[in-house]
């Protein structure tokens, strides 16, 4: 009886093992349209999420503006310090006043051309003009001429940037960044023909791929990759890249 009972037990175990086939291999990862997050997240207000997304993009934009202008402003001020002693007697009071006036007119022209769009060159040029005004009161007219010229150069750069943006191609609600922003893909991601998952996938990016961001609509960012391909990517799939990073 004992051996028969053991035989029946082995047979039952064998049938149980056969009823569970081997697990199928895990599927290959697919490109994403949004970043994946841990489950069990609390329900959030969509309007609040949209506002947070816009604030994150604006912070990204401000960081790019600072990097684009800080080096230029620092170099300018260093050169001014060195130049003041050399050119102090080479310019007259009238020339200094004329240079400041021309720069102020140029700044106002750029401000009007930019409209509601951010123009970081305006604030940078105004800073140089404030320094020029201080030097004017000290009688350093050569320094004033130099600073005014630098301010006008900044304005010219801003006007060239605005001219390069074809605002007629912007979509409704699309906001152009003040300066192009260097970012990279945080994972394998879809880039679509428009700002939303209803648009077709134009191409995909590998994790770490470097791209340039130009504008955004809600949580979707218009980008161009290293091969000059354009498209739209969800903001959760890109991250800021430090200037000069490879």
C-alpha cells in the first residue's frame, strides 16, 4: 500500500509541474511618449500639472539665457575695466552722451520688436547702460562710449535672434524660447509630428541623444536633433544639458 501511495503522489506532482509552462521572454522596451513613474500616485489636478510643466520649461529657459549671456557680460566688464584707463581722455562728453542716447533708442526698439516674447538682451543692455551712466558722472567718457557700444551690440544680437524666428509658423498657443536650449533625451523616446500623442511618430531618440529645444505648447516641446530632424517630444522625456557638455 505504501509504495502505491508514493507512486500516486509522484504522478500528481508531475501533472502539476506540466500545468505551468515556462515563462515567455520579456518583450523589448518600446519608445515612450511620457516618462514612467511608480504606481499608486495620488490623483492630481491636470491644470496644476500643466502649470508645473510650464514653470519647469521656463526655469530651463532662464538657465539657458543665463549661460548664453553671463560669459559675454563678464568678458565685457573685464575689458571695460582694462580699457577705462587707456581711453578715458579719447572721447568727449558729447560723444559719450550721443553713444548712450543711441543705445537707449536701440534697446527700446528691441523691446518693442520682441512684444510679449522674452528678450534677455534687453535686460543685459540696460545693465550696461546703467554702468555707462555711472561712468558718465565720473567723467570717464571713453568708458561710456565703450559700454554704449557693447549695449548696442547686444541689441543687434537680439534683433538677429528675433529675425531668425518665423513666428508665422508657430502653432496656436506655441511659445518660443528666448534662446535655443540644449537638452538631451532621458530615455528611449518618441518624437512626433505635432504636440500630442494623436500625431504620428516622426522618429525615435535613444537615451542621452542631444537635441535643441526651440518652443513649447503645454507639455510638448519642439526640438531638432543632430541630423536637423524636427518634431515634438513630451517635456518629461528631456533634461537640461550643461553648456559645453558632450
